[in-house]
């Protein structure tokens, strides 16, 4: 499970004095299991009273995620399989750059892939800096 509280860094995402929490967990493809009770129980373990402070929820299943964004096939927010053939066939063979000068890729579809939060952007920034100093 991953949890973020974006309003700590961008208060405009909620009314004054309120906060938003965004979280997800991994489930098998096509899962119809409602994970909300388990997610809230886990948060409650570390932040007692959390459930009583919730004003609204937005919950999506894997099918709901795919319906919301067709790029998330099967509810996979990680850009699909990350195997060796994909590494060489995705646009990253340019090492995070694109044919457009100054435009770089840093999504979860680039190495090292989903689950290594921030590293795709780090490597794209390193490439951009190298291009500037070349």
C-alpha cells in the first residue's frame, strides 16, 4: 500500500484546514475485492482516529481505473509489463529523450519502471542536464 497526503505540499487541493489523502494497493488483475476496509484499517493502525475524519471518498476498482483511463489496461497503473523486450521497444531507447529537442520522458513506462518512485524523473533530469552541458 502506498499513501500520500498531497495537501501538505499544495494546500490548494482541499478547503482551508482540510487535507486530502491518496492511496492505492496492488491486487491481482481483474480483482473485484473491495480493499477499502483493509486500506482504512492499515491507516488506522498508524493514525488512530483517521476513519472518523473522512468527509468524502472516491474509490476505484481495477476495472474502474481502466474505464477512467484506457491506458491503464486491466487497471494496471504501471504501464504494463516491464520485461526485457519492452525495455528495448519503448521510447526509452533514446535514454529518456525524444526526437523533440528539450522534451524528455519520465513516466513509470521508463526504466527502472513502476514502483521505483521518483527514479524515472531523476534519470530523465540527469539526461536533460547532460544535454545542456554537452
